[in-house]
C-alpha cells in the first residue's frame, strides 16, 4: 500500500502487522 511506504517507521510496523493478519 502506498500509505505504508509514505508512512513512518511506526506506520511501517503497523502495515506489517496488518499484512500478517491478512495473510
């Protein structure tokens, strides 16, 4: 997601957690 890339490290970690949930 673009937001994840434009987001800061904290957001990046959040995206990673969400990705794990989706997977």
